[in-house]
C-alpha cells in the first residue's frame, strides 16, 4: 500500500495545487490528511494564494481517496462544504504490523501521548515542522506543513510504501529523510 501523508494546508490554493501535482506523480492509493485544511488560524500569516473555496473544489474530486483527521483550525462549517469526513479527532492504521495513530497533534502529541505499546507510531502535524523521533515506547513522525512550514523546514509531505516513510520536499520532489518500520 502506498500512502501520501500531508498536513496543514491552511486554505492555500497555490500549495493545494502543488500537493495535488505531487499526488498525481506519486500515484498513492490514499491521501492521509492530518488536519487544518481550509482556515489559516489566528497565529499564522495568510498562506500564499489563500482561497479556501478553490481548495474545496480541488479536493472534492478526490473524496474517495482522502482519509482525514480534524485539526485545531477545522470546524463543523468545514464539514458542511467538504465532501469527505474531516471531523474525526483521530484515526488508526495498521502498517507493516505496526499500529499507527493519526491525529492533528494539538491534543495528543509527544508531550501528551496515549498509552502506546512498544513500537507504536504517533503520526501528527500541527507543529509545521517535520519530525522523526524515538520517544521510547513509540516513534513520533510529522510530515511538516504543505503551506506554512516553520523552523526553516521545506514545504513538505510524506510517502509511506512497503514499510518505509519518506519525507519529500514539495517544491523539488526530493526525499530528504526516511524511516523504516520493517522488523
């Protein structure tokens, strides 16, 4: 199974188009989105080409391929205009025999984890900073932000395939980090 994992689009039509170009190139089975799709939030500057209505129009045709969890900037109104579920606080995947917990990161995160089993993976966005950290019992992964990266990180997303996570620069397509969950 091949998955594209992205987070923190924040209503940018420009970066949505770039993300969907990468989606077309990568040809994953699903787009796993870790929240903050339409609204930029009061702590962030407006992203490039902020246009939530255009983002809705671009994502709607992929409604059967998107698996999404709710971000701190996502709300009930967003669910009224998006044709795929966006209000789940968390999701769960079993990848290569490992439990992968999906959330945005504003409630459950590495500082406030669930009672994970040894080897579990916590996958979230929210910080806008790519991460791959061994936290003892679990590994914390973050794809960074599609539209508003922080701490000098690139506009980025992740690909999961065959037990491997790869972080990719959205502007260049280059892989800049990898992590394997193969036993």
